C-alpha cells in the first residue's frame, strides 16, 4: 500500500506542475490551442480527486488488491500527464519565439488535438473510477463518516480550494 500512496502523491505533485503550465499557457498565450483549453478544465478536478485518494490510501481504506489496481491506474495517468507536458513543450508558443515560430507552433498544435482529447477522456474515466472507489471506501467506514488526514497540501494554484483537504470529519 505504501507504493500506491507514494505514486498518488507523486502524481498529485506532477499534475499540479503541469496544470500550472497549462493554466499559464491558456491565460497568457493568445490563440492557445483548443485542446489545452479543454484539459485546463479537467486537471484541477483530477488533482482534487487524487488528493482525496491519497488520504484514503493513507488511512488504509483500500485492500491490498485494490491498492495494486490503483497503482496501475495511477501509472497510466502519470504517463498521460507526461504526454500533456510534451504537448505543452511542442505546441505552445513562448513569448521568446519569433512571430514565424509562434505561427508554426500554433499550427503544429492542431496535430495534437486528437491526442489530447483522448488523454482528456482517459483522465475523466480515471476520475470516475477514483470517485467510485472513494464512495465504496465511505460505505465501509462506520456510519459513512469519513476521516480526513492531517496531510496538508499546498495551494495548487490551478483553481482549487485546497482547504477541502484539511483535517476534518465529513458526514456523508
């Protein structure tokens, strides 16, 4: 289970960094590729879902078999986030680029559109799976009360209210 917990925490950190880059790209770059605008909406939700999953793993709410399956899901999501980072590098023009290079990158961004849409779909399915897993874990706890961890997550800066991860109990 420790391996699953570490993988989830690493993915939260990595996804937060990529989400910041996407946010900067979408908000600071005129003509940001459409596929980045779509993924910009999904990454904060993924981060929040992963943060709760990390808390659940820390509180040992999942069986060993479930933790193994979770690790595989996290590994696949990590690969998808790496692809998004690659697309950012390849398709997003920077202010330092010449006008010609900016146009080239904007045009080349179109070729990544399908790939990022596929990644976005997979990440949405991942979130669905994680939410179902969290619901199942809540059903196992006494009276449906979910104990939050004392883990403190830094503000991701991507539009989340990170105070939701503070230590507290929530009645479901």
